[in-house]
C-alpha cells in the first residue's frame, strides 16, 4: 500500500483561510483509516511541504483555492492542474504549494499530489471561524476528500460520537490542555 498523508493548510486567524486546517482536524477526530494515514496540521508550512512531496506516495492537500468561481465551490485539482493555474496563487501559502510542486517536479521522486480546495468568501477578516457559505459547503469538501482517499485504496471508517465542525473550530478558538492535542507537524 502506498503511504498517504493529508495536509490541512491555512491560517485560522483569517476566517475562511483556516478551512484546510479545520478539515484535517475534522477528519482526524471523526474517522479512522485502514491502512492508517498521516494527517498533518500544515498551517502555513510553505517550503517545508517539499518534505511531504518526497516522503509519501500520495499527498492530499486541503486548502482554499483562489479560482474565479462562486465562494463555497469545491475542487479536486491534481498537481499538473495547479501548476497551470496562475490565478490560484492568491495567498502566501497557495504560492508556496505551487512553487514546491514546480521544484519537486524536477526531482527524481515526487508524490502523487493533489488539492481538495474550496473557494473562500472572506480571507481578510480576523476571526477564528468560517463564513456561513463555507460552513454550508464544508461537508462537500469532506466528502470530496474521503472520495479521493477511497480512490487511493484507503478504507474510511466513521468513529462513534462524531464531532461537528463547530466543535472543531471551537478547539482552535478556545484551546485548553485537556481538549486540544496538536496534529503532528
């Protein structure tokens, strides 16, 4: 079996910008995967992404995508499509995701990399939350991610007592030692 990693990327301080981080945490809290996969809180890792692109067989990045479409639209974009989308590069981490893909594409070994992305509505307001639009479309982003994992041969097993998105966001807005454990960096 290929080694698979899901990397949630974004800055939780800027409203919809944190959706990838929340999505990674949501998957970690609500599902088990067979064979096991790694789920990473990538935050705004940027250039450190190269490590994942070279260490895994499959890398699935959860992020915002700046494409000219309606906020809340969800896309699955393979690496080749990302490298061809100049308009995708709107935020600093979107630029770094593509730059690392371009660099790694020149190397001998690179993972099968793709992005499950959602078009943000607000990435400027300083607030740990999502807009109503992204709250409403979050499940579609999760379903798209789970579908891609299944295509990679990963069995998805729901956990008992799932945590809703609001509880996941609250973990970031009000972290305490008892309730918050960091995902591996």
